[in-house]
C-alpha cells in the first residue's frame, strides 16, 4: 500500500467519519461504544453489545455462525469492513450479490452485510419462505436518498405529459428504493448495476427513444458516452426546478435524462489525483468505479464495478501498479491480498463509505444471536405490490448481462 505524506484527513460523506479516517492504517473495528462516541448514526442495540472488544465479537460471531449452519446465508458487499466481510459466505458487487440472494433457497435467512437498497433487492429476489436481514437499519445510501419517491413521481408525470407514453422509459440504478424499481417494472423499464449498465441502456433504447436514468448522473453519463451518445444528447434533471431545469425543446431533443444525484464517495476522485499518480509511477494503471465523474473515468485506463476492479487487480501481473478510484475498505483489502503488486487509493485521504461502515460487527452478532434464539431482528420487508413490479424490472436486469 502506497502511503502519502502525513496530512490532515477530510471526511467524505459525514463528519462522523473523521474519527476513523486513518488512511495509512487499516481501519480496525473498536468496541461499538467507542465508535458511537464520535456520533456515528446508529440503530439502538441492546447495551450488552456495546462494550464487547473486537476479539470477543469475533469469537461470538464465529460460534453462533457455526451453530446456525446453512439456515443462514451471509452476503457481504466489497465495501464492508474486514471484521464483517470475513464472515460472508459470498462477497461481491451489487449484481453478483443479487444473483447470490436469488440462488440460496436452502437458507431461511439471508443476512445482508451491505446497505438498505441491497437488502431490499435481496428481499424481492429471494423466495417467499426466506427472510432478509440488514444488521443495522441505519445503513442506507446517500445517493439512493437523492431520489425520493414523490420527487421522481412528479418528474415522471411531467415527462409523460410532455413526451407521451411512448416517448420515454425509466431505468433505475440498483442504488434506489424498491418503489422506484417498481416504477421501472410498471412502465416497461429496467434496473442496472455498474456491472451491466451498458447492456441495460442498449436494452432500453431497443424499446424507447428516450431514457430517464436515476439516480446517479455520473454512471448515467459515463454509460451514455460508452454507447456513443453525444453530451448534447444528455440533460440533467434537477428535481428542485420546474421541468428539472430544462426547456421542453431541450427535453424533446434529449436521448438520456440524468437525475441529478451522485455518490459522495466517488465524486471525491479527481483528474489531478490521476495526474499525480502517473507522475509518481509512470507505469501505473488507473482503474475507477463508474460512479466517478466523466472526467475521471475518461482519464482512467479502465473502469468497472467493484467486482471488476477486484478481478482485474487480482489477475494483473506481479509488479504491476494500480491507482484505484473507489472506496477505501476495498482498496485496502486489494492491497493486502496482492502483496506482489502496488495497489493504492487515488485519494490518499479518502474515508470509508460512512453508511457501509455502519455494519459494525456488534450488529452482525446481535442479529445472528437473535436468529439462534428464534428472534428475527431487522427484517427488511417489501410490500406485495412493490415486490411484484420491482421483481419484473430486476428480472429484466438479470437477463441482460
Ligand atoms: P458495485 O455494484 O460496483 O459494487 O457498486 C455498488 C456501490 O454502491 C458503489 O458505490
Ligand atoms: Fe451509496 Fe456511494 Fe456508499 Fe455506494 S459508496 S453505498 S453509492 S454512498
């Protein structure tokens, strides 16, 4: 792991993370009570769990995990901290984890170590006999929160009134609430992840001349460019302005309407960081997540989902050098797993995704011990109608890769 000169660190998404941002060290879990002192947003948890040390947590999680056996499948997103992801039966990006959620009917429970929209998706895709659990209900996604249902419904009504039913279809990134996925299912649209956004957008253009892409303008723009669209053919939709801040003529000419949302972790990466990395290591390869800005993705050598980033670096030749534009927990893990390569985060002061980080091992232990006692803590439930329509859009997604 390459380390820069010591300098003050900058919290990304929330001030709460300033206490954890030690980019030159691995982020080791402290007792939950310690982490809460810096105002990490948290869900109430029985006080017994607050003061358990990392070692005690590890022992108890190991014990209860063994006791539960195949009754439980634990899924872990690549951004989860070490002390949590080590217990995941399956690790992956959002696309792979949705497939994993759909393919373990033998487990009564799926414990999703990730964020809320991922657990909700698992709840839609798994069988009716299964229950999905999110260890900490405060683990949301700030990008998903940028597209609340009422704002999107208002925008959708305006667009249909202007362009007609055949003039546009919706396409939602996985990082959305289930209600928006259902909107896609109802109106002939599709879901995508960063692993299949190009194929999903092609699918959409086979059915409609225009697409409303939400909520990540950057993934949308990067995907539009990959498909050969011109920047002139894309507009952003600002939910706080009438017609999203566009004229009717501009919307009629557009092929891709991009909801004005973003990821506060990935928009911290800059072309200046890439230039600095290239100066320091002339042979460096830059790989970025497509939630980064268009400028960053274009200045990188390649881009891809977290699973693609993991695979490319793991398969790279010994001695290669990688500057990575994604969340620090994954970059640190890749650096550790690839000691024969140099792997570093493009932003030397980047923090973890603060919401992914809310899955402290104490929460994992709490929900697992609950299951062992027959108590289901933090089940994520999607109502039947939302489940029905969001599943239609998700199944389309699973077929287009
Ligand atoms: P992946 O699907 O690439 O894992 O991305 C999920 C995510 O939230 C990235 O910020
Ligand atoms: Fe959401 Fe960004 Fe965190 Fe991914 S990294 S879960 S998009 S806030």
